[in-house]
C-alpha cells in the first residue's frame, strides 16, 4: 500500500448524512426501556419478597427431615390401611367371580333342558332284522308303469266379435 491510495481513501470518506437528532433516538429508547423495567421491578418486589425466604428455607435439610420423621408414622398407617382394603376387595372380587361362574353353569344346564323339551322326541328305532347266515338273492321288483295323464279340460272360447290390430269393435257389428 502506498501513501497515495491512503490519501485517496481518506479524501473519499463518506459524509455523515444522519443528523444529530436521529442519532439520539436509539439512546433515548434504551433509557426509556431501562426505566420501565426498573419500575416493573419496584412494583413486583412485594410479591417476590415472600418467595425469597421460602426458597432459602426449602434447602435446609434439618427442617425437612424433622417434618418427614413426624409424617412417617401417618404415612405407614395409611399405606397399611390401603393394602388391607385392596386385599378385602380382591377377596370380594374372587367370590363374585365364583358366584358368576356358578350362575353361568346353572343357566347353561337350564338352557340345555329347555332345548331338549322344545325338540320333538325322535321316532323309536325299528327293531334290527334277524341275522341270517347268508341272504338269498332277491328277485328284482316289478317295474310299475306310470298312469297316463288325463287331458286337461279347456274352457270354450267365447264367440263374438274379435278385434284384430287393436281397432275398436262396434256393437252393431256383433249383431250381424
């Protein structure tokens, strides 16, 4: 780099087109935002103040352990009672399932009896034919000839004028 180029660079520096009032707005806006945040903190401090000691007390192990030791017998008694209640409920559910099975078996037996009463009695089985050592060959049965059909009797055709082609009939034409 030579000094000629540095001089040309400095001489061609851009002139500031932003006025002084336009440069103050971002700073003024930043100050207003900080003031609003500070006012919000002052307003919210009474609601935050009770939480701060509570947070510091929650981490003290001695107070928590003492409270747990006092509540432990109550929790164990409640746990034992819940276990006893669950065992009693399990026994009652098992007894109800046995009763349900018994009722279902009785219902199935009654249904079978009703079905047996609704069905007609089977015809008595014929006596088995006597056993023969060797059955003789039977003669073939004679062929029966079918009866001849009677011719069907037809009703007599009505006599009178007959329309051919769908033309209407005149009453006078029938008198001829």
